[in-house]
């Protein structure tokens, strides 16, 4: 069969894919950051505690990441257009769930609807990486950093908008409008067309290092004689690449590191604004702290790409330094009595959180063995962050319920943050001793 010649404009379509992922992440993280603005409304209108409201909101974040391996597999199994379809469907599901959450009368209902919205965005988070890998094989770090900066811009724009909408239409009306804004994710998904060279190919053969799936012929031949459920489970096991846990000790260590990162990220996103409100900061000014954090996040997601692509830092070294700075910003929270100090800490925490997420994707990609299992590795990294997120919101909320302020919660997150660079440096020193040639690859390993 003759190979289709790509149209002349297709070489520029990678830029559209970058913008589409930028837009999808704008809405995802912007929405999640807006929950911090909605937090007080949840507590007072639903007559619930900070721990319960925090649990409901972090379930959104957790389900985005919990479902990442599954939807990464589905995108793979559905072929080159699988990611595109899932992203569009995810936009519809998240919109419906957000609108339904506006009718919640208890925190249980809110948790259920936000969990469903998280599942919708789970269809978006990891599948948006697949088209990026198709178009940017050499400069993935730069393309990933630029597209991930959309999340930071969403964190900057949507929280103040949400505060304005609350004052105009109540938190329920504001939530419906946020849900409708999320529908634009379907447009972003529609624009993520695969390149002509990848059409009619399975993502498995493109990303997992095989030519046509022949390495798994025996499994697929056996499938013809199995019941549908067993056949599906076999395919899931094959695509989830569970063997990566046994064959790669570094992969297992980084899953624990990503878990700790998820705990901190969820707690900071949800309680940055309530922390300011509890200290007497006006609601509009508190919402703008989220924007300041979003500005730092934008810079953090964008600048790490060149540092990696030009081998100035290794991904692990930059990740460790990033979390040292984040720990300092969190541990200084009790000293922040003035708005200007809060703004500075929000900026630095936002910068490190943004850099951390972009690096998480790059590290997961590099942990995949010899270019195989990339989507599975990225999916498991997100799963670990989601598992950590389950603890971040409730723990910070419980400390507030017990003490009446958020300082202890932020100190706790700062303490967990210090574990990340400690573990990363230990792994780096071991790898440097085992592979001394790596010292010549990076300016700063």
C-alpha cells in the first residue's frame, strides 16, 4: 500500500497541538485552583468541616490522576485517534459533572460529582501527552513545558473570575459557568489530529517500540478463544506494563516520590486561598494570591524545558532543587503576616509546583525502559500523584479543624517536601556512582 503524502501545512500542526494541550490544561488546573475560592462557600453553605470540604475537592484531583493509567491504555488501544476521542469525551463528562455539582446539598453529593468531573479530566490529562510525542520527538521537554504552562495561566485567570462570579451569581451559579467553560476542552481535543505518518497505526506500535505488535502475537491469538472480559483484562495487563515495577527499582522509588509530591500539590492548591481568608485578607485579594501563584507556575512550567534539552541540569537534579525551594516557601508560611509576604511565598510555591509537574512527565518518560512503555510510565506517575492527593486535602483540613489556623498544615506539607529532595539526591548519588559517564552528559547532574 502506498504511503499517504502529508499535506504541506502538517509540519506546522505541532504548534496547534501544543496550543490545544495548553488550552486543555488551562481549564483543568484553572478549575481545580478555583475550588480554593469556592472552599468557604462549601463549608458554610453545606454546613461541613474544612476536612470534609477538602476531601471533596481533592477527590477531583485524585480521580484525574487515578484514572490516568487506564485512559492512557484506552488511548493506546483505540489507535492513533484514541487520544483525540477521549479528550473530547472528557470535556463533555467534566462539564456535565461540574454543572451537577452546583445542585449539591451535602458534601457527599459534592464529592461524588467532583469525582465524576475528575474522571472526565482523567480522559484529558495523560492522553494529551500522546499527540505531543508524535510531533515532538527531539524537543519534547520544550514542547511539554510550553504546553503545560496553560495550566499555570488557568490558575492565574480562573480563580479571580470565580470570585467575581460568586459575588454576582452565588457559588452555585459560578460553578455552572465554570462547567460551561470546561466544555471548550472538546474543541481542544478535536484539534489534536495525529500526523499522517501515524494514521491507522496503533499507539502501541508508535510509542512502545514495536513495529506492528508482532512481539505479542501469541497473546492476541490466544485471545480469540477467551471470554470477552478475560480478553480485556489480558490486554489491560499488557498495556499497563506492570512488569516495569519489578524490572526497574528507580521506577518504584519515583512512584513514592511522586506520591509525596501529590500530597503537597493538592494541599497547596486547595488551601492557599482559605489560608489567606483565615488571616483576615479580603476575598478578592485572597483570590488574587491564586493568580500570583499561577504566574509563578507559568514561569516554572516554561523555563525547565531549555534547562533539560540543553543538558544544563539532569531531570532528577532539577526536580530535587525545585522541591527544596518549595519546602522553604511552605515552611515560611507562619511568618507571613502581611499580604506582600503572602504574595511572595505564593509566587515561589507556584513556580516550584509548576516546574515539578512538568518535570514529573519528563522523568516518567525517561524512566521508561529503552523508549518502551512511555504512556504507561506517565500514567503510573500520575496515579501515584493522585494517591498522594487523597491525603493532602484532608490532612490540612483536619489540622485547621483542630487548631483554627492553616499554619500547621503548611508546616506539615513543608516537612513532607523535604523528603523528596532527600530521596532524589540519594538516588542520584547511587546512579552517579554506578554510571560515572553521566557526569559528562550534564553540566549539573
